[in-house]
C-alpha cells in the first residue's frame, strides 16, 4: 500500500519554513528534527526513519507548490549563498559564482535544487498540486 504524505506549500515562505514543513510531515514519531540542509533532505528521502520508516511506496503531494517554489526562488537562494560567504567552512568562490549566476538569471534556485533532490529518489512519487 502506498503511503501518501502532503507538504502544504502555504506553510513554506522561506528556506527555514520549508524545513519546518518537511519536519512536520516526514519526522513524525522522531525525537529529533532535520536541519536545514539539502544533504539532510536527500538522506531523509532514502527512508529508514520518521514517516518513511518501513514504507514500501511513497507518494508526496506538494500542494500550493507554485507559491512555495517562488518563496524558494532567486532572492532566497542568493541569501542562502550569501550566508555561506560569511562562514569559512564553505567554498566562498563557489558561493560567489552561484550568486553571480542567479543575478544574471542563469542560476538554479533553492526550489529547483529541492525538486532535483526529490527526482533523485524515483521510489518517491512527487506530485506538484
């Protein structure tokens, strides 16, 4: 039987609230939450804990996705990369290049990257509603 989960796009207004929504939907029954990390999102989608524990088939319906993907758009993505510039752990050149690409209208937004992360998990059917 397929497990259906629903991300409520109305709750997603920025990157932090995206992870709040992911935690609300996926981390049921867990005593910890997922941090704001694309790598952590990718790990989560492999399953093994939270709502995905023991799930055979998974369907994720992302309602109001247009609005939430706009919230995860150019401005949010530039701010995301700008924050990396302030942390010496991250590659400043890579973050600077990403900002320049976004400012030129060519870079990938955080929302697009999130969709790519989901696409990397063909066992999870993502439906944009």
